[in-house]
């Protein structure tokens, strides 16, 4: 569970980071800013802030924000029934962003969250600069992390099936609880 104060703080900081990156947000956009701590209760360490720009039955566009040194836990978007799973395109907007996907171990710039070596298994590091883009086919195990500046990115995807996401960390819980309020933020 995260406190209302922490939730408000990370959302406000994220809005500022988006605006500092040069993106214009309306008051309606700002009201849709949310955060996910994945039930881990340390949002500034492991979590992500999300602004859903649009979502239809076929496509979605989001702005994702990582605070300085914040890590989005390792996960993948699996096939469920006739749905092949979410395909996602990440485009870096600002800050320093490191993505970890299957492949050769090139782990150099990032860090593993203390005590979570078993939960972050992908070590093929891709350092993304503003304007860089990465395509994640459905089912690709991945995690990502910001450096000292934090990071802002676009996430464009096929149908959002995030409630079906699978996580390497067995302690992950899909709902974020904010002092008694449950939300499916991501």
C-alpha cells in the first residue's frame, strides 16, 4: 500500500517531468495521471507512473514515467486464448532509459534492485536516448529502468491486456492500493 501523499507526489513529479520534456498536457490529461507500485510498497524504487492518452479495442497510447533510478519490474505480455498478447513500441522522450530484453548479457549501466537478483533475469541492456525506439513483440520478457535523471517515454501498443501480464517476481500484485483504494493503474 502507498500513502495518498506518496501517490500524489509521484504523480505530480511525473506531470512536471512530462511537461519539462516539452509535451503539452491539458488539465484532463493531468487528472488521468496514475501510478503502479505492483503491491511492492516502494513506488520510488519499483514502479511506474502512467498517463493513458488513448485506448480503443485495438490500440493504446500511453506516456510512461520513471522517477530517478526507478525500475519497472520484469514482465511479459502473454498469449491468452485467441489474443497473441500485447505488442508494444517504446519511444524514449527524455532522460536516460535502460531496457533489458532477452539476448546476450551486456548488463553494464543499470543495477538490480537490492535482494531481487532472481526477479530480474533479462540482462541484454539497451540504452535508449531521446528519439530511440524499441519494438517488443508479444511475449517478450522485459524490464526497464531510469538513471539519475529519470525518464519519460511513449508506449504505443496493441490492445491493452495488462491485467494478464506475467511477472518474474512472485510478490507482484496487479492492483495498486492507495490507503484503502484499489486501482488497476497499469
